[in-house]
C-alpha cells in the first residue's frame, strides 16, 4: 500500500498514516511519500515496525518503506530505543488503540507541556530527576518515582537533569492530540488545550 502525504494538510498526516498502518496485515509493507524526513512518523510507529528504509529522491522528497511487525511478544532493552532530540523524545515500544507503551527521553530543561488528555497515565522514572505537575500540584520526581494520573486531569513533566521514563497511556492518545502536544513543545508553549 502507498500513501502520498505531499498534498495532505500537515495536521491530518499522522492520523492518516496510523489509520492506514493499523489496517495492513503483519508482514505487509506500507510506502509513505513525504516532503521532509519522516523522523516523527518513525518514532510513532517504531514499536510496530519489523524494518524500515528511507530514501531521498532527486526532487528532495522522502520515501519511507515500513514492514509491519507481527503481533508477538516484545522483548527489548532500553538501549535499543535511547535517543534525544531538540524536544523531549517519545519512542513508542508498542502502540495499540487500547494502550501505548512509550519510552521518553529528556535532556535537562526539556518538558511535556501541561495538557489534559482523555487517557490514564502511568509514568515511571528510570533515571534522572525533574518535576511533575499534576492538577495544580508540583512534585519532585527522581529515579524510581511512579506517577499515576486519571484521564482528563492536567499533567506535565519537566526534566531537571537528563531523564528517562516509561510512559504508559490507556487508551493511546489520538494522533491529533499527540501532534498538538508536539507542536506546542516545538513552539515553546507550556500548556495545551486539547479540546480546541
């Protein structure tokens, strides 16, 4: 199956890819054509990809080929996912409609903005320290801290040092909500209203 995203409005691209990817069978290939390197798509799909390849065309477009991983158990080590970028870096280990298992990597000062998604959250700090903001409360977090927040309650995280965490959401947030949060971070916005 092939998706050409070059003429799709940016706010609809990730949802289109996620919806299409969820419909293909294990072992099948999805080809995505984009006008920029598909780093964010690779992060979103990473736990569900058997393998992938990205080629750049002579016109500067990118062709991403991903093969869907079979629905088998996942046994992995955090070092296989570890990556940091210009903003906090969420790397999905597994994303289903019912839940998402995400490893999150922060440089000192990076943050997840305040937002109130329609998902329960379990956030377990593997290393580092920072601050959790939950429903107008500030709590210091460090290696071993566990935060559990029900859906609809405002939450945010800011790293004081390099930080790694296991982030479980039930159910997985929509592609639109995820994109709103990531856009806010790229623009330096500290709080996101997901309802508008």
